[in-house]
C-alpha cells in the first residue's frame, strides 16, 4: 500500500508565507501546503535555491529576503500583501545552525548572527503578520524550533540558546494573541534527514576528533526509533496545526523527533 506523502487536509485558498523555504524542510512544508490547496509564497536568501523552486514548483510564489533584517521583512510583507491581499498562515522556518565549539571559542559576530536569524527574525515577521491576521479575524503561526530548545547541547550553545528562546517567544505570543483567533505553536524537529544535518554532524565530528560516521552513531544513539526523521514528518505536523483538526492547540512546543528526548 502506498502511503500518502502529506496529511489530507483542506486549506483551499488559505494565504501562506513560509520563510527560509526554497530548500530542505521549508520547501517540503511549502509543497505540503500547496497540495492542501493553499496559496503559498516562500522567501529565502539563496538565489540558486529560489531559482530551482521557481522552475520546479511554479505554483509557489518566491522572493529573496533575509528575514533577520527588519527592512527586508517589511519589503517581503508588502509583496505578500500585494499578492494575496492578506495573510492567514505564517510558518517561521528560516534558521541557521550557528557555530560549533567551546563557549570561549565562539565568535561574537557568529553568536549575534545566530540569534538574529533564529530568534529575532521570527519577532520581525510576527510583528508584520499579526495585524494582517487580526484584520482577517484570525490566523495561524508555526515557529520551527528544535529539540535543542528542550535539551542541553555542549559545543552548540548559541543554537540551543536560540531555540530555547523560540519556545518562550511562541508561548508568550500565543497568550498575547489568542483572543484574536490566532493560534501560535512551535514544532521541535529532532535529527532531520537533510544535508544540513550531515553538515552539523561533520562539524561536530571535527571538533571532537572523530569520524562523521562515529559522530552520527553517537547522535542517534539516544533516539528511541534509532533513526532520523523526514522533512515530510515536519510538514505534516505543520499541516495539522494549521487545519481545523488542530483548532484547540495553541502555545505548544510539539516534538517531532523520533523520541530523541526519551533517554535524556
């Protein structure tokens, strides 16, 4: 029996913006919303990835924007509002892995950049999205965090600190805008089968002086299922949260991690 790629939900006509979504998890999320009937616009900083998206998914609108820059966010939302006339769903997916190494070796500019992309960008986007959703009578915000926002990760303190911040922001905003009919939740992916995961494994392996294969075995050892998760797993959680089935869910940090937390 063939398993459907995406959850079967009806989001026909919903206006969706997904940040950092021309590749990886974000792109799969975009494809999931498109399959559900939504009108989708993505942004990214990679010209190559945006070009590939335009060629391969012409039904998805795409533009270049660095969402850590408030002026770029303003321009992005102006384009989206002109295209859609409003916004129903915001998926804050943009993020970077940040530097790897002991705290005393972390460069201050790399720390600043990690916080700007992984935390501040969500604030900038939500500041523009919330009024649009209030004008439409409600909306949905999904923030991509990480299980690093619940666990401790040595040699990755900037990333872990940022993701803890995302969860705090999510819960606080959910309380702030709940009476406006806006639901705000965070998804906490574990180790997702992407090129970014492989790159992180390689960097950590180099820091510890072991092979990438040894590092990957060590990383996956605490995972209950013993494997990575797929981008579609993350996309389907986003689809659930933005559908009528997730109507009573807000202010939550939902792990999609294969059980990486079980042995911590």
